[in-house]
C-alpha cells in the first residue's frame, strides 16, 4: 500500500473494506434541482439539501461520502458564470460534508471520511483540443485548494477518461495541498474509457503515482465497470481498488430518468467485487441510500448475497426499448 493509502488503514484493520456513498446529482434533481443549473451552486443556496444527501448515505452505512463538487473546477463552472467562485464553492462543499460526517460520528461512534469530488474539466488536452497541460493542472490545483480548506480528508478524482488529464490533475492537486489522492476512471466503450484506455493500461500508467486508491466508476454498464475494477485489482495488488458503478442502465420514463439496477443488483456486484480484491465499493448515478444499505448489509454478512447478475434490457421498465442511447450518452453525467 502507498503512504497515501494509509489513510484507510483503520478500515483495513477492522473490516477490510470501505463502503462509499451513492449518487449526489440524481438525488438533487429529485429534490428540485433544475436541469442545466450547476449542482455546486446548491452548496451556497441550499446547503441543507446537500447535508441531507450525505446524512442519508451515512445512515445507510457509508463510511465515506463525496462532496458536492463534481463539476467544481473553473473550466466547468465557467459554463455557469461561476468560475470566479471556485474556492468558495469547493470550500463550502467540503465543509457541508465535514459537518454531516461529524454529526453522524457523534451519533454512531464510527470513523467516516470526506472525499473531495473532482470531475473532469470537460475539455480535451492538446493536441486533440485546446486545453494546455498547465491550464489543466491549475484548474485542479484551485479546486483542490478549496476542498482542502473546507476539511476534506482526501481528494477523489472521478469519472475521468484521459490518462493525461489524470496525471495533470494529480500534479495540480498535489501542488495545492498534501491530501491523499484517489482516482476513478469511467469505462464507457467496450470496457475502455472514452479515450481508449483499458483497466490494465490505466493501472500500468498510473501505478507510479502513489495514489490512495484507483478504480472505476459510472460507465456505460455495470458489467464493464466491474470488469475494469477487477482488472485493476489484479494488476495493482498493493493499491486499494474502487468500484462505484451506476445503478444499472438509465432509461427515460415519463419526465425523468430511471435506472434498472435494484439494491440487490448492486449488492451482488459488491460481493463479487470484494471477492475479486476490490476494497472500496459504493454506487454512482442513480444509486440511493437503499442501494448503499443493501451493499453495507451484504458486505458485513448481515444479509445473504442476492443471487442475481447484471441488469438486462428487460428489467426495470419496457421503456428501455424506447430510450434514446444518444441522449443517455450525451447528457453530462452528474453523480
């Protein structure tokens, strides 16, 4: 384990794994967040909503919650005219999560961690795009500074696809603070990221960064996310591995998105992933406290492992057949 990975030592010594939280963005939309608005704005305008989401996951059994800062870098916030408030929004995100975990720790007397969520910039690095490596590093450095000021225990780079952006982000984050850094990639296309990286390639290229953890989140489907996490676990036996898949496949029903993955499906995945060496397990888009509670209960041995595999196109709703795949892929993922 890397020096940064010692942050999780207490969990490895007591139960051998960490239960991560579920979705933030999809729950905020259920609470009234308007499509097209920046979820990070809620850190200032509706902090109680953010605190409620954290509380729900913690009471369901999560050991670790991600801050409401997925799109909190300056390049993403610029789309909402908020790029001048990067430090403020990220500091608020971490502070809200810290307040929630401290309140629940007093209530439950167990260790809980705050991970500062840092999503992709949404831009392509040169030469494929116009974003320079220096500007990329600076974007993540500023965001990391705000998260550190707010009280995050570690930084959590998530839903990335370009290994070059990962390396720049890690450099920027470490320039800003000395917090441990975890990374998850999104495997969207035939088991690879949008930029073509597979699990083994990611492990080989990023293994030297001494990350607190490395793994997979979000993705096109549960099977690919699980396979990538297991591939990383096999390639990097000394590094804690993360699996944080979506709650199945999204489909459009009525006026909202729904997901095919039940709590039982994610809990069965959690068991398989744990058996394969994955140590940090939670949920991404569409997952709720009910999913996290089922994962926590199954991993603890309090409930039997559900005898179920991956969600199929027939589960959840016949509306899957009418869902437009291009709409699902083009929408900007928010946890």
